[in-house]
C-alpha cells in the first residue's frame, strides 16, 4: 500500500519574532476575555439559583405570628 505524501506545513521562518509575539499576545488576551465571559455567566447563573433557593425557603417557612401564643407549657 503506497504511503500518502506528507505536506511540509507552513514555513514561518520568514516571519519576524516580534510579529509572532504580538499574535501570541492577542490570542492570550482573547482567551482571557473568553474565560472572563464564561466566569461572569457562571456567576450570574449561580446568583440566580441562590436567589431562587432563598425564595423557596422563605415560602416554605410558617408565619411566626400564626403559632405564637397558641400553646402554653405549664410545669406544676
């Protein structure tokens, strides 16, 4: 079975190092922006879920005034 020809790829030896560094820095900055965006979205979702949890707990609690004064414990 004949082997497929392997392409040598792109030759970047003629590109100045300063340009390669600028391209790399731009990629890092874009990656950081994406990371921050994902983090903000995750924190927004977490805040919404925490608010929902607090509201559900508040709804399930009985009225404090409804049970006050209804029972008297007397020790003799």
